[in-house]
C-alpha cells in the first residue's frame, strides 16, 4: 500500500470492548506490521482495506503474484475464531469462501475474493432468509473424526455455568424463570442432538456475500460441531433493530423460528430452544462488556420463552 495502514476505528472499539485492553491492545498495535509481514510472505499487493471491516478482524483486498484477486484477513484468535480455517477446509469452497492459505496460530487467512460490499443485507428480509437457508444446506456436512472444532455440547455446558454467574453479577437483568429455562435447555438439548455436523454459528445476513462462482457464499464462521437446529440462532435474531421495532416483536420472532424450522425440515421446538439459549447467553455477555445490544438480545430470549 502506498499510504500507511490505519486500523479501522470500528475494529479498535470492538476489540477493546470485547477482548479487553490487555489482550486486544498489543494485537491492534501490531496489525500494521503484521499486515506488511503477510503481504511480503504471500507475495501480495494490497489494494484497499475493507471498511468498516470485521468486528474482530482486519481485511484487505489484495492481488497475488499472478495478479489474481484475493482477500487477506487478519483476525483476533480466541476460542470462537481459532477453528475458522478448519471449517473452511472442511467445506472446501462449497457454500463458503474458499481458503487459499493460512497461518492459523496468528489468525492470518488468505481467501478468495468475494464482493465485500454486497451481502444479504442488501436484499429484503424475506429474500435474504431464503438465500441464507440455501447457503446453510451446503455447510451442514460431517467433520473428520479427529476434528478439533468445539462441540455444541461443550459450549452448552459452559453457558449453563456462565449464565447464572453473569446473571448474578449484573443484578438480575431478566426474570429468574427465563434464566432457569435457558440453563435447563442447555442440558436437555445438548444431550439429545439427533446428528452432528459442521456448523457456521454466525450465519447472519451480513456474513453471506455475493460471489462469482456461486450466487452467495458464507464468510467469518465461528464453527462448532452439533445439530443443525443450533445453527439457526443467528438468523432468528438477525436484523435486531428491525425485530425490536416490530409492533408485536414476540410474534415476529416466533414466526421466524417456525419458518426457518419448516424450511429446513427441523424440529420447531429445538430451533426455538437453541435460539433462546443463544440470545440469553449472548445478551448477558454483551451487558457484561458494555455492548449496547445486550438488553435487546435478552428481550429476544424473553420473546422466545
């Protein structure tokens, strides 16, 4: 790049808020040098950063040595993002962006070029949901037996412990009965999963981009291994501001659950239960780090109860 790389303001804000000063600041400060290192290592020419960019990643549009377009993603590595390259390898470009190269311990991914400014958010909601469902169908494949991707059952166990703790620390921001229901669902649903496949877990409309070799492809997975119903939580709570603004938001969210479950031939109650658990777990965590969406996410959980 001809001008010094500036880390996007959105990335600075979210990394510091979500990951804390001690973990995020060294990573943020090193990003310009890290980008230069991988541009040199993979023989890339930078064109421009993608703005506003990811919540926990710096993304650059680049060209490879043979002049083919690509995307360089430098992500913050934590328990949720560590296995992104593993999932992308499992999918092999089917339903998701294709992985060209990777340095997983440092969160560096070289990806095929999609259309970064055209996501499913550009479509009306009904059409976007239809397209998202078709993308998910391609992603739900078994993982290798030796896969290290986190299990939904383990995550549910973590939530069953962390939600009551955060509930107490936050002074009870929701009805106790809602918390009790979510904790019970963690155990019941995790123990009765009908099948185990590779899940995206963050397949909202903003994470599905237009492409050339396929109509739409998913990006930015936070993969887990578990049942299909778990993967619909992100779509149930998608376009959160629109949901909250509905005249009858509870009915609206429940219609989403029913439509998604029927479209993918899944059990409505399992979709509802996992969506409730995820919304409450994410809402309590968001409130604990001062994220403004926390209260709305907890409201989604209440509407699903």
